[in-house]
């Protein structure tokens, strides 16, 4: 056994580049027994706001994430939310049969409580049993945020990384969970404690799936859209102000009228805004993230209230509390706050919860501060469509915001 790598050693104490690899890697020998390796990995993935994904005449899904120009029969493990499989299973099967694919459909019951590593293992067992070529045969994840988060972790772990494709079927999936780089499952009492930054090669976002989603889950997704509006897009806010109620009624479907056109604009602006925030900070090196608005207290609240509160509902309550914090600090005017609460009422979003009390707020703030590298980095809105970050929120301030919120804005 040679004590050292085969390249020549230098006793020069100065760092010295040794080689550059095809993937941009370089190795530096920093002293006789220390080497330092640097590599940059290019990441590229696509989000397509599209339609007719399950139409057998549409090539997008069968081609998504697969190696181009292959003659071999496509193999696909389809991981599908079991409710989605009940509704769309026949269409999904017909699609892959029409494309001559060898496939297996794994229907996975999806709940927040079940978003855990055991579900990831179930997918991995299925991948192992079915067998895929890791360059040619992407796993296809069809479902809401829970399904896509679980499938993303499985794809990331399987053979140290296998390609996958996301087909979101909920509103949160379309505008949030399906478009970024994050995957994750809950662990112990902690939300998304396990996971990786591992984007799907392609996301096919088709709003026709929303036609079968119930009102509560449409509203749940509207919370994440309202978040984008509040911190960076006043036009999006105005669209919600004007069309919010109709968007729930029509489930974002295009009836060829102005509501359908507004639905297209809302989806487009929400995805665009989200990506403009996420893309420059894909690995979250910068911990000041506008998209964390509504996500400072909500992870603790959501897990404490499980299974009562949906993700977007917890986010909405957090945004309401943050709005009141802004009001107390003079960052928002009474008029702006009234407009914000009028929109959340129009969208039927909850704004308060009995668990919002000093004990939970204190635990949530401590957890968030730990998660954000020791600083609060709390996004607060400074006007509709604008925000800043603060680091000095106290428990007393939070408590009084909670009391004010419960007293003045109940939506009852
Ligand atoms: N990775 C990310 O960046 C990210 C971002 C936001 C949210 N999330 C995660 O997403 C999860 C929430 O996602 P969600 O709101 O989509 O919930 P979900 O995945 O639980 O889906 C909601 C419900 O709708 C059903 N369903 C899904 N599609 C349907 C359809 N087309 N018709 C009828 N029923 C359908 C599901 O069976 C489920 O009961 C949370 O766990 C959250 O942490 C992740």
C-alpha cells in the first residue's frame, strides 16, 4: 500500500492546485498529510406550466427526465399518492401503456403524520425490486407536497442519487413543493428534519389536477401564494384581492373567462416569484430568505397541532402573527393591515389558533433561530409586496402580537 496518492508530493506549505477534473474538481495538497478537494456541480432542472400531461398523445411525461435518443423500452416506477391513484389511476396506466412502457404503480397513502423515513424505505424497496437504470429510467412522483417530498428523499438516497420527475397534483405542489430543490421527511417531533437539496429533473405542472382537489386544499395552497404576494408582488396581491373567491370556486380551471385568465396569471406569478427567490440561493447558503415568511412559527405550530392543521393553514396563522408584529413596529399601516386581513378572510384562511401562546411561540422562535444559524432572520412585511429581516423580536412582543391578533382578527 502506497502511503500517498500517486501524484507527486510537495512539502511546500503553500496550497498548490494539483489537477482539474472533468467535473470541475480540483485537489490541493496543503501539507504532507492533508489534501483539500473542491468540486462544483452544475444543477439544471425544468419547471413547465403545462396541460394535458396524462393525454396519451402528449409526449412530455414519458420523455421527462429520460436520456434522449434511447431505443430501449422505457421502465418507470410510478409513485402515486393513493387518493390520486384512486381518481387518476386508470388514466395514468393508460398513458404508460400507450407509450409502450414497462411500469409499476406504487400507490402510497399520504398524510403529514406518515411523511416519515419508513415511507421512503417503502419506495426504495420497490425501486430495488422493480429495477431501474439510474441514468435512463426516472422515478415519476405524482401527488401533492407530501408525496413529492417523500419520493424526492427516496430518489436522492437510491444509488446515491437517481433521477426523478414531479407531477404535482395539489396547489401547494404546483406553486411550491414541486418547484424548488428541497426534499424532506419529518423525524421525531421535527418537520422536514431529514432530507436533501435534490431537485427533480423536470416538474410538469398541470392545473387540471386541481379540478378534483377539495376546497380546503385549494385554500391551503392559496396561503403559499399569498406569501409570495405579501413579500414581493403587489400585483399578485391585487389579483387575489379581486379574484380570490372565484379562484376557489373554479379551482383554477380555465373557463375561457377573466377568472380563468386570472388563474393563469396567479399561477405564473406565484411560480415565477418563488423561483426568482429560490434559484439564486438553491442550497440556502444565505439564511435570509423571503420565502421563509410565514415559516418562522408555523413548523412548530403545524407539528404541535398535527393532524388538525394543514401546512398552508399553519403558514397563514404565522403570516397573520407576522402582520401584527409589523403593525406593532410601525412597518405596516392600519390600512395595509386591514387589506391583508380582508384578503385572508376572502381566501377563507385561518389567522389564529389556540396553540399560539407564549410557550409555543418561545419554543418556535428558539427552533427557528437555531435553524437559521443563530440569528432570527425573521422576514416581516414593510408594505404590501415588500419585506425586511429583523433579529430582535422578543417573547413579550410576540405575546402581545398574539393577544392583539386573537382580539381583533378572528374571521368568525
Ligand atoms: N419541498 C418543498 O419545498 C415544500 C414546499 C411546500 C410544502 N412542502 C410540503 O408539502 C406538504 C403539503 O403538501 P400538500 O398541501 O400538497 O398536501 P398533501 O400532499 O397531503 O395533499 C393533500 C391532500 O390532497 C389529496 N390529493 C392530492 N392531489 C389530489 C387531487 N388532484 N385531487 C384530489 N385529491 C388530491 C392527497 O391525497 C391529500 O389527502 C407538507 O408536508 C409540506 O411540508 C414542501
